[in-house]
C-alpha cells in the first residue's frame, strides 16, 4: 500500500484548513479528508522552498535544522521575540546601516564599554583604558579630530607627536623633549594664558606654571623640591597680584612680587603678595619729582653716627659665602630710617623667630650719611690746613 498527503487551501492567517490523505491499495485509491489543522510538524522538509514566502521568525519555534536561504524569498528576519539571539558567523551589513534609537546602547563585555547617542556621542568605559589606535603600516597615517566643516582640531601623528590647531592653523605641538607654542602664520601675539575664571574664588587661590627638575642632585645643593613658579595670586584684602616663587631643597620658599608702590619685594607666604611686607629688592627711584621733602630736606646724620656703626663679617644661614654688612638691630637706634620690619616671622632656615619679626635694611640709605661724614671730615681737614698755613707750617 502506498499513501500520500495532499495539502489544500493554505491560508497565511489561519494556517492549514484541510489535508487529504490518499491511499493506494491493489490498484484502488481511497481518500480521507482531515480538517482543522493549524500546524504541521515534520522531521524533514524536501523541495527547493521556492514557494515558501512571508515566513515570520516569531512563528518558527523549536530547534531548526540548517536552512539555505537561497530559495527563501520575502523572509521576515524579525528577532524581537528571541530574547537571546546568537550569530554563528560574521554579521554582514550588505552596504546597509545598523541603526540604533537615541539612548539605545551597544554594550561590550560585562557592561564594561557602552556606546550610545544621547544627543551627544557618549562612550562610557568602566574598566581599563580607552585606546584609539591607528595600526596602519604607513608612517604618515594620522588620527584626526575635526570640527564641523572638516577643520582639524587635534592630530596625533607619527612617533606619538600631538598637534593642536585653531582656525585650521597649527598653534602648539609636542617634540621629543618639549611642548612648543608658536605663532608663525599671522601678524599677531603669541600667548600662553592660564586663567582661573571661577566667580567664587577664595583668597590665595592661584593660577600658576611651575618648573622643576625631578632628579635629586643630593646634598645641600640639589633636590626635587627646588621649584620655580610663575603665577598670579588672588586676595580680596591685599589686592594680590603676579609673583615669582623660588623654593629651596629644604622646602622653604621666597616670593618675589611688586607692591603698590612699584617696589619689588621678597617675602614668603602668598598672603603677602601685593603688600608692603617683605624686603625691597634693588634700587628706588631718585627723581625729585617723585619725592616730597621732609622739612628743608637736610639730613642730620653724619660723622658722629658713622662712628657708631659696627661693620660685621658673617655668613647667611645655609650659605657658605663670607659677607660684610651691618646688624639691623645695631643700626636701628642710630639711623632708624635705614631699617624696616619685613613682618616675616621665619629665618632663612624656615624656623619661627622669637620676639620682633625679621628686620632688614635699606643699605642705600646709608650713602647720604656717609656723604655727610666725608663732608665733615673735609671741613675739619680744611680748617686744620688753614691753621697750619696761618702758622707758617
């Protein structure tokens, strides 16, 4: 006996409406209709599949054998209902786009790297580094970041060098041992500007550039703490201002700054910057138009005061150089105008001093006293000579 099944009236919405079973026994055929079949299960399907159209993946359940898609036309590849789809090979886009909705993410690893569009391009990485690499064999290949319009903003080029651009012109770049800022294409200034634009900045907050050689030279003449710093200090009460700081190996430092009288001063502590605290550096203006005379301008000091001064030979602490000068404490009661209070409470070693704060001298102020002393000696010498001449000697 041989049998075959004839499937009649396949409808896309309701499935198979009826099946006819035809049996052939001893030259005679018999038929039997089977109706109400909504699904068919088989171990093997034969044929080219040319007439299988509009198949939905949502209705393909269970494990499927390998299917050649050459003859599957109009196949709907909807995988929405598959919560864990997997690929057995590479996914080819066939020159089409893979589109993601705003705020949808492409996730790598155990949620370690996430790429999404939120209105901004958002790349999040929770472990490791983010590396953008050009592995081209050509040494001239670059990594570029461009603004809208195709103008270069940043270039990463051979040997790890980086170039920075503005208005499509090279402005700064790295070399093997330095970072250069250049202005070569326009008749314009070339500036490096470090600005603190906070509207709530507190006292003694700074904008600064510090320079240091990290290697410790050892002994009292080297050290990693020796730093030169250029900057600007803000202080609402003192006015603050620009400064230059030199820090020594032992951690002590001195600030150089201009006070409101245009005197260059040296002191420690950023709160002093802009004030009249500290030691005056260099000479003062001598133009009479910048001065108001005290009384008739006469200096009363002369030979008598000079004879009271005691020059000393000394070395500054931590310095191995012999110097000569005066003690401010000894000079102050004799010629007080030449001595002033620096308002520093630390010595050159950074130790807190007891009693009065550190005193300093305007050595140049001793010159008028010395001139008066010489004039007095000259007058005495002239008088002596006259007496000798009058005596015929």
